[in-house]
C-alpha cells in the first residue's frame, strides 16, 4: 500500500501494539505530527521532552510494554538524553523516535541539527539513522524487537525530516533478520543441576534478588523457590516487590542503605544466589569483601554481566523465565527442598531482623520522613510507588512494604533527579485504575515541576508527595558525614511555595506541617480525585541509616540511633 | 596479556562508531584495530588487538562487544594457529650520499621501495609488528619524515573461515 513515511510510522506503531506515545512537536517532526493529528493516534503532550521520555519509561516499567516517545531534532532530541541513559541503566524497553534535519542538510551544522546517533551510542541498546523511507518499516520492526527482547533497553530511531514526507510501498515485515542479535532464552541445564547440588550442600544459603526478576515477570517462580527451599532473601533496590516485603524470609534491601539483617546475612552466607542482579557498587560496597564466605551463583540473561563486578563460581546464563521454573523442578526432583536443615541459619537471620529492625527516632512535634512513607504504606498498600532520587528514595525502599512486582518505579542505576513526577504520569497512563503515588524531594521536584501542568491538563490522578526538608538531603548527609559539615550549596531553602506552585499549574495543593495532620491530609490527598500535591515539612538533618560508607564492607554500617 | 580477536560485523554506517564507542566507554585497552571488507560484501572484518590482565577480562571484552547488535561474531584467534601481518609505509630522507646504504637496509628487511625522489624515499614493509618496529628503529638514523601503519590483521591457518569457527 502506498503511503507517506509518517503514516507508515504510525501504522508500524499500531502493528507493534503501541497504545500511546509521549512527545513534543517541532520542526523536523511536523509531518509526523500531521499524521498523528489525522489518525488521532493517542499522544500525551508533556511540557518538556525530558518529561516525555521519563513518562514513557514509567509506562514501560509498570506495564512491561515498550514505551514510545517522540522529539524533534537538535534540542528536542538532546533533551531526551538523560531519559535514554536512565532507561539504559535500568534495562527499560523504550523506543525513542527523533526527527533529524533533511538528508541534504545532515552534517552541515544545520538549524536544530545534532548527531543523535553519535550522542546516544554509549547509552542506548542500539540506534538507527533512517535516511531512506523504504528502510522505515524494517527499522521500526527491529527497534521494537531489540528494545523488548533479551535484556531490554532503549533504542533510538533518528529519522531525517524528508523521510516522513516521502512515499513508500508500505508492508510491515513479519519477522526480523538480525545476524548479530539473537537474544538468549534457554541456557545450559547442566549448570542448573550443579546449582541444585550447591544448594543442597549449603548451610547458609542466601538469595539476592534484582531487577531482572521484575523485568522477566518471574516473581511467582521466585516465591516458589523461596517457599520450597526456605532460603532467606535480600533485594537490590530494583528487586523490591519481587517478594512480599513482610515475608519471614525477606530481609529487605541490601547494600549501602540496606537493612542490618540483609547486610549481615550477605557477609555471613556460604552460598549466594544472585538472581537477575548486576552487583552494582551501591550493593556490594567493597567488591573484595563482598559475601566473603560465599560461593556465588549468578543467574542473568546478559553474559556480559557475569564476572563484570563480582566473580561468579557458577554462571547460569539465560532468561529467568527459563532458569527459575527449571530450578524449581530440579529442586523437587533432587530432594533439595526445605526439610528443616536450614533452621539454625534461618533462626540467625530472624535474630538479626529482630535485633535491628528498620526504625527511626521520632521527634516531638515534627513529622519524620520515614513516618510519611510508613503511613502511605499503611493507607495505600496496593499503590504503585514512584520516587525521585535521594534520601526519600531510600526511605521509600526501606519503609514502604512492597508486595507485588512492578510496583516500585525508581531510577536505580543512573539516579536521575527529576525522574519521579514524569515517571508517575507514565505509570498512571499505563495503569489507569491504580493508585500512583510519587515521592519527590524538594530538590528533584523542581527539576521537572513543569509536568504538574501535564498531570493537571489531562486529569491524571497522580498524588505527588513533596518530602520538603529544604536541603538536598542525600548530598548534605554525605557532607555531614564525610565533608566536615561543610554544606556547600545543599541548602535550597527559598521562597518557593509548593502548594501555590501546584495550584498555579492546576493541581490541588495540600500541606502537612505537624504530625497530627499527617494521616488526615494524606487520606484527603488519596481520596481527592485528580492530581494532588502534598507539601510535607520535614527536618533537614535526618540521615538515612543504616549506611555503609562508600567502598566499605557491608557489616561495617553506620546504624544511627533509635 | 595480548589477544587478537577477529570481529565480523555488519557492513553498515555507524558500525565502527558503535565498536570504538564501546571500547572507550568500557576503558578496554586496545592496542590496534584494523577494519576492511571481508569475502562477503555485507560483512566488515575487524582485527582487534587487546591487552588484558587475564582471561576473565578478555571475556568481558568479548561479551560486551558481542552485545552490539551490529557485531555478528567474534573469534579469538590467539587460541588458534594463525598468521598476522601489518603493512607500513615509511618516508625517509634519502640523498645521493646515503641512498645505496638505504637500499641495503631495505633488502635485509625484504621491504620494497615504492617511491624515490631527489630528497626522500618511501619504503613499504609487510610483516609482523616487531619486524616493522625493527625497521623503523634502523631508519631513525636516516631521518624518518613520516610513517603510516595499517594496524595488525590476522587470519587463521587451515581451511576454516572465522564465520565457521
């Protein structure tokens, strides 16, 4: 069928099952936006391209579908960069479509020209520059395939302006032909048999769950594994939700701000099963002293993750959707299930949990940040929680009781401030019936606060809780602990009234300044239809604890007082 | 340790950018890289010489490069019997006085003189890196004006092609 490139792109999106795109128009994508107009294809107009890509990212994380965003050439495309890097670090499937100047103008420093393929090469799974309209259907097919298969990630399609207007004989390919890309699904079953033997021999085994479990939708299989073997579990930030937070076996988050029990168990275990993890430095601390007594079995779909940060004694490379069910079967077949042999280890782990549970020291007449998170956990136990980056993000990880996969949306790898608000918008669009609650710091909210208008204009009923301590909390914590209390540029106390800011954008604004207001105002926020922002006044000097100083050993934690 | 890898990649624009970008981003220690067409028009063959501490680090290089969508296959030629060569063109000062002496050096190294004029001479040498290094060392005394080297290329001995290994 004869059609324009722009129409072919939209047809291809439909073929890929895309329900909505996030974007911002501009010169190079005028023809594409004309086609969006004519076809009435669902499009969410954000206030900034960065908002569009983080929204696409939030959408992708909660649904597991590929998020799609559109930006124009030059500055439009460069505004996507932080979002592409964010998605790449956390393995989020995205297709970012950018306009490029016309073919004849490429390479001449033309108006609004930037080399987006060049810029995005180190931060994307793959990228394309499309200069011929007949390549468009194949490229889109490949881009979606690459984004969603294997270890997911962002793919960039940079399309020259004239391609949108050129005519082609459109036919969408049924399959891809990529000689250099064949995502691995099943691995070596013998490696799993060896794993079962190691599990049988272990006296102090520990499962370390990462984002891979959420991405591969294998929380059910993981829970079966835990139930069958009785092995205690620790989570990375990205693994939260894969196992019920209040399960006896779950020791919580491990690493720099991990729980006492999780960090102690990691130091003491004799077998560590890393499941869909990449052993990030925020988890391991000193790599030399990480899990020093343990043999390590590393389960991951990406062979390049094996031995990258931590040397594995046994590698199980393959999709967790392949390895975990097979492991569960082999455990039963080989009699490796829980027969009480781990009782002393389980008792030890529970003792650590009781010795130092997650807690905080209340202060008279002051709302504590941990209390805000815990209260939301109580009032909205089924919510999707989105965060920005910093102290509030760690408190959310520590004090919200996550019970389901894909319910915690946070920039773990890149640590992108300004991520929370637009990601919450995307999450809400992906799950319109779910309660979506975003925690943002008073620093991070200002980095993309323009998206409050997007929420208001479209009636997206997100609830944004501004954890307002008037400082860049995490940085000031490091200044307090490691830089002699020299608070260089971390005080952000200013004239900004977040309630008025919200109201100016069309969002209902509420304020909490004292503990007795906490519950009623939070309930009011949750029950009020449409988008709501709650400004919560918090103390400036509260530290996130436990804390393992950077590069330290996990059992050398700053515990604070409570 | 030094390893030689044969990388087969799609012959498309941007492929070398993807590969060189990855090498610099991951801070891999690449000693030489040489690319060109292969026996198949749609495939580029790249010979990479990489310096790593151990085989685990080499695995990282191979796995990370393999992740690139453009990269079709990587063969570690270090592990198989292979031939490697490099081509160099060297422009040296050559006057009437020392020209015959230079010709002697060229013959000893089995190099070739490919251009001569009143003041200079261009010498072509194909061989292993160490042989080229040795010639350059000798030519310093004559006065080297400029050198260009292709970087190492390598091919396995025996009937199998890299794509079949």
